[in-house]
């Protein structure tokens, strides 16, 4: 897959490297700005089952 992307980018090696970096940063931006906030309410991060008791059941 990465080879296919690399072959279809314009320019020489330096230009392709720069375009690849810009594309990777754009993907990270879209993930953090749109995808992760959308998915966060759907994930069970608030359902914590860990309590303060140790393995013996005694709270320290």
C-alpha cells in the first residue's frame, strides 16, 4: 500500500517526502479534530471497575 502511494506522489524524492509528511500530518489532524471526539462517547472509558482495595480486599 505504501509503495502504491509513493509511486503516485508527484516530484522527486524530496518532494515526495515532503508531501508524505504533509499527508501524514493531515491524517493525524483529522483524527484528533473529528474522528476521536466523535468516537469518545461511544467508548467505555467511564466504566471503570477498579477500586482502591488491594488483592486481600483491605483498603490501605
